[in-house]
């Protein structure tokens, strides 16, 4: 009975959330058509459980820590992430990439201990060597997407051999029973210590990912690739444009090229981005696709430059009291618990199946 009540609550929440998000720009509704396959990415901001892991530095998020990360607060976070997922459309996304999750347990709780259980989400995850114990993970609906194989790309740095970070998840699978796609889920090194000092780490990460992309293009320049994640850089930064070689969409689509669908969001950077720091929006969370998904004269899964969007209904935002406008409604403001969602906004892409 409790699960049913929670499910009904979720539907009610989705209804009102959908109403509150109407009238926003195309970044919250990328296409007026019903998508065949929606892929979502969300940096969940410190989605830790309440248990101490002796192998990682998770002491900041324990019941006894200064943040007082209690079971009640964890459950609120769990329900908040569920609410975001369920409110994104008439059907929740077919593939969900998540970052800043501590372990498989939080993914299992999200998939099995919320009304998402109805959608039979399956999990792809592996503990990464990140010293804080935060990972990337994937939930997928097997009725829409069937993984053929997957792997975890380990990132090592020639500039700092002792440095550890999150793996990149790579998945090859069949979407909608028809088409093969390649999905990469990322969370690149942060800007801690400053952008200039840390950019070499993101440059090296981009080059490792690019090597994998080149191996796919070597097999076929028509391979359909979707790269999602928190890159801790903007679309016009060196790591994205020069090292990953993802460029903005132009009228002429070139085979074997990566296109950053998030680049077009930069024109509205003063209004909204995916994360806000000291009053300035950035587009750290991005969606990049290969040319194979943008060529309109071939059949199979397709997208448009406008198929990718930032999801920012009113309930995910709050007043920016230190600067102007709105800012993401996050879990903590400093060490003050405010019970929000995340310091990032979720992003998504809609893929459409073309039979002829």
C-alpha cells in the first residue's frame, strides 16, 4: 500500500511539475514531437548513502559529520532525484546517466525503492578509484535499450600519475530493437585549484576519450555515438573543441565528426546554464553526438540540433540571494541543509526512429 501511495504521489507531482514548466524556452522541451528514445544525464551532487566506506573519503556525508547526513536526509535526496526523473515526460527516460553517486546501493535504492520500480530500470556501475568514492552510473529500461557490451575506461594522467578520477562508462547497445548506438557517460576532473591549474587533467581525459571515438570511427564513420556528462568545461573550452574535437553544428554535416549540441546553449548563458557559480552560469553538462545521428537522408535513429535540452522547471530553481536571477535548488548551501535537488540542472536528448 505504501508503494502505491508513493506512486500516486509521483504522478500528482509530475502533473503539477509539467504545468509549472510550460512556457519555457526550447531548452526545457527540445521538440514538440513525441520522442522514441530519451536519454538523460544528471549530476546529482553528492548522492551518498549514510554508511562509512573505509576505502574512500566519504566522512563528510555521515550522520556524525558536520553535515549531519542522516537517513531522513538521504531519503529526501532519493525522492528528489526520483521526482526529477519522473517529471521529465509522459514516460521517464530510456537511458539515464548519473554522476556524483557514491555506489551501486544508491542506484539500486533509486531503481527499486521508489516508484521507478514500475519501469524495471537495470543498472550499469562499477566503483571507480575516485578518492571521495563518487562514481558515474547508468540506469536503463530494457524494453527500450539492450546493452550488447559495456566497459569502464580508466583515466590515468601523465601529468600526475598519483591522481585518481572517475571512470568513463562506455556502452554499446541496441535501441528500440532496431539500431546500434554507442553511449559514453562522463564526469571529468573538477576545477578545484582553479581552471588554469586543472585544465591539463581535462585535456588528458578528453584525449583518452577521443582515442576510443577514433577506434569507433575507424570501424565506421557512420557509427552513432552519444557522449553525455559533466565535463567541468564549457563547449568552447580547449578540452572540448581541440582535444575531444567536438564542434558546433553547421549546415554541412561531415562524416566521422563529433558535434556538440550544447554549444547553441551558450547564446543564453546569461539566463540559464547547467550550473551557476558566483552569479555566472556555465554549460559544464553537455551532449555531444556523431554525424551519423544528424544525417537526415539515412534511416535509423536520428536527432536534430534542437533535440538536446536543459531541463529547468521552476521546482529545480530558487532565488539567487547573492546575485541576480535564479540558481539551482541544491541540497546544501555551504554546510546549511536546505533540502533541494542538486547544484546542476539535468540535460537530455531525444532520438527519433526513421524507418525509411
